[in-house]
C-alpha cells in the first residue's frame, strides 16, 4: 500500500518569515511520525529557506517552479534553485495560478516534466471550474493529457495527480467539499486516461490525491471510501490546531 500524503498549501500566507517559521514549528509539534503518512509543507517561495530549516518530520514543498534550471527568466524561481533549498515536492498547475497568472496547460506540462525528471515529486493539480451532474467534465482529461504528454513513463512515479475542482476550494464563493464518492470517480477517470497513455500498470500505480475544503471531519472518508492517496489542504493548513486534528484523523 502506498503511503498517504498530506500537503499543506499555505498559498500566499503568512506575511512574514517570523510568522511562517512559527507556523511551521507549531505544525511540526503536531506531526506524529508514522510509516504510512507523509506530511509536506509548501510555504511561499521567500520563506522556503527559513521554513525548511525548522522542518524535521515534514518535507518541504514549493507552490510553483519555472521549467528551466538557470538563465534569463526575470522573477522566476527554478526547480534546481528550489531543489538546492531542500524542496522535494512542487505543486504545479494550481487553479489559482491558472486563473490569476494565466498559467497554460503547456506551461504546466513543461513544469511537471522538469520536476519529475529531476528527482522531485510534482503535485499536478487539475480540476473543473463548475460541475453539473456526476460526470467528471472532459476539461479535466484535457488538462491531464496535456500535462503528461511527452513524459517518460518511468518518471510517472514522481507525479501525484491532485484532483481539485475549483468549485470545491474553500475560498471559492459557495465553496464546498466534493464527496468521497466523486473523488473516487475522478480517480478512476484519471487512472483510465493514464492507462490509455502509458499502459494499464501505470494507470493502476499513479497516485491520486484530492483537494478542496479538506478538513478534520472529511479527510478520513476521502482517504477511506474515496480511496485517495492523499490530500492538498489550503485554509485548514494555516490553523495549527485544525491541521493537527486533520493529521490525526488521517491516521485512522
Ligand atoms: P482549501 O484549498 O483547502 O482552502 O479548499 C485547497 C487548495 O486550494 O489547495
């Protein structure tokens, strides 16, 4: 059985390195190291170094990367620079990046390949803006296919696909969690597409996580009945008490 993974996506919070370190230290005290649960903390880029320095039980994650390693790309941070700071996981293609800075499927694909082929794990976020009915909209398949096109099959082990419908994110007006059943359906859909691209075994092996209003009350159902391999947690990851409860609930 795969290890479950919980990724704390702090987004553009908090506002100072001091507060980021404090938050990381509080979360560290709430992590009970167990073999089958991995915790990743993804602070904003300017705080990667100080936060990374206080992490012992959690792994360090980044919220974005550029696909080149060094060069004339003003304002960007590369996968190599992040890796040299100790980053092991990189969130890629989060809907907020697609919406607010116009990240395209093509850019997402280049980033996923750069990260996965250079020894880190890409957390590839895909998800529709709206849903009518139970079917997973085909845009999810389009995002997935273009992100993984051209990827060498043996690097798929360095990819976690995170199904994160935009309407389910807590900060989306009216945001509400998806159901574990739907998460399961989305995971099946994702596995089918990957099986079509890379073969049955790859479809079975790919790790699929869920994101969108995950909390201490619903995490166990997503990991249990929903059969998700993990969760991407935004809002709750900024509140140490609630995040600690979520981690405890993820163990049962
Ligand atoms: P949320 O955010 O947990 O606050 O819904 C999740 C995310 O956007 O990664």
